[in-house]
C-alpha cells in the first residue's frame, strides 16, 4: 500500500489514531485511491509503518469491517470490499463537508471573514479548472 494514504495521520491530534487510520482508509476507498479487492497491509506491517500499537490498527480495521468497507478473510488478510457508487459518493461528500468545517474553523480562529473565504474559494476553484 502506498504510504501517501497515511500522510495525514497525526499522533498529536485529539482524534484517536484508530479513528484517523479508519477515516483515511475510508476516504481512500471512496475516492478510488484504494481499489476494490485490494489487500490492506497486515496489522503488524501497518503498525510498524505508522509506529503505532498493533491494537490501534486492529481497532481501525474492525471499525471499517463493521461499516462494510473492508472484509477480513481468515488466514488471508483484510481486503477492500466492493462498494456501490452511491456509498462511495456519500463518503466523498462526507469528507468534503469535513474539510470545509475544518477550513471554516481555522479561518474563524484567524479572524478571516466569510466573504473572504467565499472569494478565495471562487478564485481557487477557477484556477484549478483551467
């Protein structure tokens, strides 16, 4: 698995590590960064790579299995499940809203006005579409 999937894992965040891992994997599946049927790293491999306790990875994988994003196969590992497009779209929308909430919170803390955010967003969206 590409290390970039986990580039946003932050041990100093108030969000538990298992939740960060699960969220990042859920997003990677929803965006197609992780293909359906792809094998996830073993618990030990991922724990070593992220320098976390293996129990943290187990908890993240369990959470993903409970919501139907991955499936564990005895003796074979953990794999990305086939997700219907509406579910993938819902996950992408969920992540977009989360990003916007974080941006607005950061902007508010810096004293940036709503109008400034809206204008900056329009400019950036236009620049990216060209």
